[in-house]
């Protein structure tokens, strides 16, 4: 049997929240007549759209356009 290391930052409430979000998306998708648009998924998840030029921060803190650049 393979055991995975536990993530001390992941709690039951985190998992519960993830399950609720997924259930919400599944519920909306099951009632849709076709594929959900990105805007519809964002709305269900409570994600606000990013304005042009605002950008999203990179998870590692990197800035756009600096990847692979030589100094």
C-alpha cells in the first residue's frame, strides 16, 4: 500500500470548501444545455474577472516576460 504524505496546511474545512465548489459547478453544468463558458464557471465559483492590464500574480512571484531571459 502506498501512502501519501499529509499536507499540514490542508484541513477538513479546506476539503469541504473544495467539494462544495465542485458540487456547485456540477449542479450548474447538469442544468446547462451545452458547454459552460469561462464566464459562467467564474460566476459559479465567485471569481471576479481580471481587468485588461491588471493581470494575475504568478504563484511563484515571477513577473510576465521574465521567464527564460538571460541577464
